[in-house]
């Protein structure tokens, strides 16, 4: 309507990332560092977001977004005891990749941009609440 424009948006996305062996870490850790179990499920992230963008000509724009995402089967290197003791009371430690749990991320993002002649000012703020929703039994 005139110089004022509003755009509504809604999106859903899902991503899958298989386990990877971190090369720099396997170079300095024990031989089994970064070992990947054959049955290790990939990390998954899925979520929705919705928002509105308001524009007043080319002078002012404001964007507000609400999001809700869940990351599951998160993969982390976990220390594990291997073999016997090196010396009394001293064990060898190796690392392997394991699924360690899930996290939800919910929040708001607000961004604004204003232009006056040759000067443009912009800023943004994000308010996020991350909650651990599942911790692996092991």
C-alpha cells in the first residue's frame, strides 16, 4: 500500500549430517581417535520459522522472525578407556564418536535498517533459548 510493504513468510527445513572423522584430532590422539561405529546415526536438525518483513520505501525496513528447531542424534567425541593400565593408576584413553543427545532452540530475531541519504544504519538482536531435551544413556 503506497510506500509501505509487508511480506509474510513461513518455512520448514530439515538437514542430515553424517559423522565425520576430524583429521586434525586423529593426527594427535590414539590410533582409535575419531573411530566411527558402523551403526552411528547421522545428526539431524529440523524446524520451522515464520516472520514478517515491513518496508517503508527504501528508507526503513524491519524484520521479525520466530523459530523453533530441534537438533537430535548430536555427535561428539567421547573419551573411552582402552586396553590395560600404562602404569598403576594410569589408563590409556582413546576417543570415539557417539550420539550424545538432542537440543531444542527456540527464539526470536529482530532486524532493522534505516537509510538517510548516504548513511545507512542497521542492527539486529536474537533472543534464543536452547534446552537439552535428551542426554544419551551412556
